[in-house]
């Protein structure tokens, strides 16, 4: 169990660092393989607590837009 706790803490720290780096780079970072890294944000009500804010990183493949029907 302590290994899982340690991994979760490392993951959350890395995610915070990555969010900060993407925001410092202007909010969208293209990768060499055609993907792009962006940041998503949300605010939500926590059960039995205050409102919380959350940010996360999205990595998407950039592709052509489908034709409109």
C-alpha cells in the first residue's frame, strides 16, 4: 500500500509540474510526432467540503477535421 501512495504522490507532483510548464509555454505545446499538449481546468463541489479547482494535461493527436454533413 505504501508503494501505491508513493506512486500517487509522484504522479500528482509530475502532473502539477507539467501543467505549469504547458501554461508557461502559452497553453498549447505541439509535439514532434503531431500530438499537442494542452491544459484542461474545472471547478467542482467536493463532498462535505469546499469547492475545489483541478487542472490536468491533455495529449491529443492533431488530425484533419471531418467534413461537415
